[in-house]
C-alpha cells in the first residue's frame, strides 16, 4: 500500500528511523510484493504513529515494545514508572544546570561561594590570572579535606587582603608566575620568601599558629606543596628559601629546628 518513504512522510519520521525500528524489532518489516518491493499496510502506519508518540514523550526505545504489548492497567503502571524516572532525570539535570552556572569564570570548580568571592578579591588587588588559578587549585585540595573549615578561616583570609605586605606578596608571586620558568628571577623569589617568612613571624608572635587543629593533618599541605612543584619547578626553590628562613613551607607554616634548616646551626 505504502512505500517506506511514503510511510515515513505520512507519520513524520525519517526513513532511517523506520529502518532502525525494524532493526530493533519495534516495527515488523513487511514481506516483499511480487515486484520485490516492501509495501506497508494501514496497521503499520498506526503502529509507527504509536512508536513515534511514545518516543517523542521521552519513553526509551527499549521500553516501547513492552508498552505496545501491554493491556490498559499494565500500560498505565509502566507509564507512571517512566514518569517517575523522567522526574528524577529532570531533577538531576536541573542540579547539573545549577552547577554549570556556578562554574562561570572557571573559579568555582568544587568550591564554596566564600572561596569564589575570595578569588574574585584576589583579582581586584591585581593578582594575575595564573596566580588566581593556582590559588583556586589549592583551595580545591583544602575544601575536599576540610569542607567545614572554609567558613571559619575565610573572614581572616579576606582581612589579610587589606594588609600591604599580602598585596605585595600576591603581586610578586604574579610576576614570578608570568615570567619564563626557564629563567627564574632569583630576586623575586627571595622577595616572596622574605614576605612570607615575615608574615609567618607576625602570625607566630600573635599566637595565630595554633598547636592543635586541622594543621596536624599534613596530607593536604603535602599535596599543595607537591601540586605547586608539579605545576611550576620554581616552587621547589621557594620551598628551599622558606626552609632557609626556618619554615617547613609556605603552607603549613611550621618552625623548623635549627638542625633541619639549610646551613644547620645558622641563627634565625
């Protein structure tokens, strides 16, 4: 009665779709007529319309055959199950959309809003994009280990951005990051280490380096130091300079015994 092209046009699908439905067993393929052509009857049109309707409604092709063969109660129950699955999928997609929206600017990869705001403030004080991204990656490591700590420490971190030495430090680090790694500027590295050591001295004098707390979990700090070295070989020189000044690194801020400092018994 109808060729495959006529069938597809009548129902509003493609010939390729009709052939796919044949292949997966949804639509029986008619026998060839005496001329060698396949001719589709009216029942095939009705069946294809049902398949198209269910497919357009979001029913998986793997479920359509089951629905077409079901009686009314079974059909209703199956449709309700599919509806619940679609609702769950919609909720998942809405959650994904919200997460995607939070990634605008590339700063909030798994980070709470407080950290994103802090990173935006770093930009505002003249920190380079490379340095902001490095800070972001460091905070990703911290947030994964101590998710509840962020809200506690962020007010003090934001307050530090009003300290001239901290602003200068980020600008020096930005200059280091934007320069050629193959030709490190020793004077900038030394200046950065001096500033960080000075800030550590001030924090120690103010009693801000608490002996108890999450800083005893060394793994995140070790990961941050390792990540910095893997990302930029100049970070290894920065670690050396910090150790020369009596500090284990720029992350955990722990005093080194004189015996562990480069130069051994050199005074502080």
